[in-house]
C-alpha cells in the first residue's frame, strides 16, 4: 500500500442528514476510486466529497480503498470507555420540570446518553445547563441544522459577555457531547477553536491563618470538617463521600474512593483530627457517611462552603477561603516542609506531575534561597 495516498473521513450534517465526508489531496487513483462509490457528491462548504452516512456506504468505502489508500478514520470513530464506577447519575429532576412553551428543554436522548455513559452528577448538571442556554439561543433552528458558524457566533457572544475561558470550554464540551456522542458523530466540531487555558496560581493561606480558622470554630463537627479538608488535601466532594469505614485509625490513613477520574487513593490522617473525630462521633453518631445531614444521608456541599466561609470571617483572613484553598494550602505547606513532589502528587490524586508542579510557584522555600538584589 502506498502510504502517501490517504483519505480522511468526517461526520457532516447536510440538509439535516448525516453524511460521510471524504477529504483527500488531488490524486488520479483516489478520484477513480471515488467514482465507484454510490452517488458521491461535492460540498463547496466543506470542500470535500460526501455521501449518505449508512453502514452500507461506510463498508463500501473500506472495501474499495483498503489495501490501496490509507484510511484515516480517527475523527469518525470513538473508543472512549464507559465510566462504570461513577455513582448513579440522577437527572430525574430535569425530566420532572414543568413544561414551558417558551423554553427549549434538553432532549431526552441527551439525558439518556449521560446516564448510559455514567457521567458524574456535577458534570451532567453543567452540560445540561450550558446546552439548554445554547439551544435556546437558536430556538427557531432545528438542532441538526445548527452548524460550525452558529457555534462560533455563539461563543463570540459569550466572549463579549466576559465569560471565563474555563466556562467557555465547558460550553464547547456540552455542545460537542450532543452532536458527537449523542448523535454519534465523533469529532464533527474538531475545528472549533477553544480559548487558551488560563494560567492562575493557586490561592494559599499561611499555617497561622489555618490554625486561626480552626480555633475560631467551636462546633466539633465543623471543626472536624475544617481540619480534614486541610490535613488530608481532600476535595469538597471527596470529603462528602467519606464513609465511616474510610477512616483507618490503625494505619492513620484516610481512604478516598471513586475520586476524580474514578480512582481510589490514600491520604494522611492527623492524630489531632482523629481525637476530634472520636469526640464528634460520640456527639453525632453518624450511621453511614462520616458527615451526615440532620435527617441522615450525605452532608450537603453548601453546608461545607458555609462552614469554611464563617470560619474565615471569624478569623478575619485576608482573602476569600474555600475548601479548595485549604487543599492548595495542604500541598504548599508539605512542599515547604521538604516533602517530595511525587509524594504530594499521590496524596492529592493528580494524574500528572505537571499539575502538582504548580505549587513550586507559591512555596516560600522556592524564594528563600534567592538573595534580593536590593539587599
């Protein structure tokens, strides 16, 4: 096979019908083979040959070109595995909303695919919210009639409204999920430009301020929540998912299950925290989750945010403190005390060391060895 000759398959939507696009460089052999296909046509808009997207036509393309021309079908197929370990997705709330003739709801097939793929609840809510905003912007258009130019115009509007780059990326993901996953057209909007990723340093507070937050919190349950967030480096969602059996007092470890990326990991358990957890357990007697609401069940994320905010106000910290600031502070303080970056990566559950390396930019020991030119 001559590897210099190649075609690339694309998903196209033309006249509300799914088409197979065939892109190639001018070549007599490829032109001759194209003519043997069933009713091939030329698209001026996409600048490629296309034909109806059917199993028979796709099979015919592989039969005709295989062995003669290299077929690049990576943009046409997807092999992404299902997220089989995510907790059960609850999208029933979206289904139970009262119908509103003036508002376009997310299609049922979108919700079904989110459930099938076992997307995390937070991701599903984000996708549904952003996708509904998008389809209501083009309320008079059929979904299959929306093209790349419409998406670019909508994204430009979001930029003009000063939406953050991270939010715009989530909007793109929500839109692509419908066309590329729900409708089965992987990489159809591959060429949609994404905004550059914002580079921001993590917000960190000092150990003195951490202790002040804890000291100004008298409720034993709230104190344990603050101490655990800081001393383990847990994300808020990970803290809320902790169960009683996840506290290993013999090995002084906290077991984090089904964390981000569907991975389990271990992190540190402080002796001081363990003492307070025992006091907390005697007073509150949780049944399943380490922290539970008044009526049982998992504690709410809003309550955790409120606890951290109130402690910050009472301690008069100089900056806004969130659960993630406590996680950043945990990592930074470990680095400053000489803990190896790889060990911190494991404790935080980062897939890449590059993610953990950002803490070298805020750790004070990075700068202490540098003599200031003024001095």
